[in-house]
C-alpha cells in the first residue's frame, strides 16, 4: 500500500467553536509546496461564507496563516532581566 501524498491539498470543516460573527465559518489546514524551492509549508485555513453584493451569489473567502507564525504569536513571551541578582 502506498502512502497518500498531502502536498498541495488540505481540508476544511464546519467551525463548531464559532462564538462571534468575526470567527470563520470553516477552518482546517493545508500543506503547500513552493514551486521555487520545493519546501512544504503547513497552513491554517480559515473560511467565511459571504454573499457578493452585485450578484447575490454565495462564495467562500479564505485566509491562510503559516502554522509556525500562529504558534509563535500564541506563545507567552519570556522577558529576561539580566540585572536581577539571584
């Protein structure tokens, strides 16, 4: 049996933790391969169901956030003060 290649693919699911209108309607993740350097980056994917003003047609607006960027932003900062005598 061969392993499934997740490169350049992802999945989104209904966001069951949505508590405000600003939270995404869908969320998930994706693995995207850079065509220049072949590096694979993992992204969090957020989606909002919107309606086009002109046509009234529904569409999905997406936002991608690198997984490392979000983890670094949520990590508590540890300020070190070298002047503490103990």
